[in-house]
C-alpha cells in the first residue's frame, strides 16, 4: 500500500475515534490509543520535550515510551486496527 493510502486510512480512523466517547473505553485502551496516535503523529517521545507534572500525564508518557520502538507507520496500522475493532463493538 502506498503512503497516501495509509495516511488516508489513518485520518479516517482518527475521524471515527473523534466520535467515540472516552467514558465508554477502559483506561488501558485509552492510553494505548493515545500512545499509538502520538507515536504516529509526533514520532518517538523525548523526555526533554514532554515534562511530566502530574500522575495522569505520567501514565500517558509511560504508555508512549512503551511503544517508542515502533515506527510511525506501524503505529498508524495498529491505531487503525484498534479503532475499527472498537467501532465494530458499538
């Protein structure tokens, strides 16, 4: 698949995600989606850019750091799969 195809599918998944209620998702799923999205759109996290001031952000940064070994394209594919799977459950 070409880069444009992946990018288009990723943008469509983001649109679907924006219609979902966070309250309906378990926190571990929310953190995973957050990490995949951030790795997809910003690349690997660096601590110098993202200081952690509270527990909520610490969990978010930790989730992101755990997948920092994945490429942006791998994360986009995983994000797409996760969102489509969640959308089917609705």
